[in-house]
C-alpha cells in the first residue's frame, strides 16, 4: 500500500510539472486578456522572422470586440479615433514596426463612413532587438476607441517576453500578416483580369474644384474598396467613391473619385505623395503616388 501511494505521489508530481510547463509555454505565447467595456485586448508572440538584413521578432496586439462593435484603422474616416501604441517601456528593443491589416468601410451612424475593423483584429508587430543575444521584453500601452451606437474609450497595458519560438498563436498572427496590404507601385493597364492593382491616378478640375481619379484593376466581380491618405496625418481626405462603370468598358477596371478637400492650411496638392490602399475580400495593395 505504501509503494502504491508513493507511486501515485510521484505520478501526481510529474503531472503537475508537465502542467506547469504547459502553462509557462502558453504564457510565453500571450498575455492575459485585459477586459474593457465591449472589448478585450492582449499581446501575442510568434516565431522569429529572418529578413534579408536582420532577424526580427514577431508579435501582435489582438483586440476582441463584442458582436457588432468596431474599432478604427490608422485613418478613421469621417469620424472616429485611430489607436495609439506606446512601446517606450520595452527593454532591449531598438524599434517596433506596427502593421495595419486591410480595413473595411462602415456607416458611422452620423451620415458618414468610418474605416476600421468589426468584431476582431490583430495588429502585427515586427520587433528589432538592440542586442539579439539578450532577452527582449516588449511592453505596449494601447489606447483605442470601441464603437457601437455610441463610442467608448478603451486602453490596455501589456507586457510579454519574446523568445522567437513557434507557439500556439503563430497561425492567428500569420493570418493577420497575410491581410496587411502588400506594397506595390502603379501597375500598367492589363487587357484581362489580373491581380488587384492601382492602374492610374490623375488630377482634374470639375466645376472649378480639384478632384482625383483613381483606376483600380481587379478580377471581374470582386468587390473593391479604396482608401486615400495624405502625406501627414493632418490631411483629412474624403473617402473615395466608386464611379459608375463605363458602358462597354472592361469589367476588371474600377474607377474611384474623391475631391481634394481636407488639406491642412498652406498645404499644396501638387507634388504631394498620397497613399492609396485598395482592398478586396482576398487581397489588399498599398501604393504611394505623387500628384503632378
């Protein structure tokens, strides 16, 4: 009986060690959720990424929203507040690059449209250590807005050690990275259906007002959205509107129009570099163009 009891104790102790190890591994993959009204946030980690010039660590800020609730992109549109990320309290971190998955357009409840995410979002992070041979502790303070019929502020203070090991959150992090618009240049016109691409951009005068015409190529039948940003955050360009298709024109070419309104005092449109983001259900592309 004593031998059986001792064996049971040893087995229980071994099981406890295994469970503790699993809990530790899970803790390295993600922080606990920080609950706010209608939302929760956490920090997740993934396997390291080896770029052409340096090794970077992969992480992400994940926000889970109540059904039907929304939060915002870096350009919130007609109304809203973009999230802010403060990494100042991190240790052994040289830089952090925040990536923005492709957003969507939605009614803002006041007659306009906002840009952002419904229900759930992960902002991927690329972290460059100061010293790759030493541990990295990533610390982020996030402030963001959560909106349903009303908007409420939310915040989270999150910290996680990054080891660059593959873990339970790699799949979710990779899926978010796949939705980050790929950087591209203006693409030449295509005779047939091709991948999502910004084909052309030009300014014109319409009844004395300047406007921008953008042509986007996409597979026939694919829904396409276009978002336009100025060279600095204080530009507040209107959301591009889809123009009616040209009769007899190619079904793979979409035309968007927006007025050159919302420029900061003293800013000139000519020579300014705009960022255009085209989004379809399966693809997204970001193009920087200079207005001549």
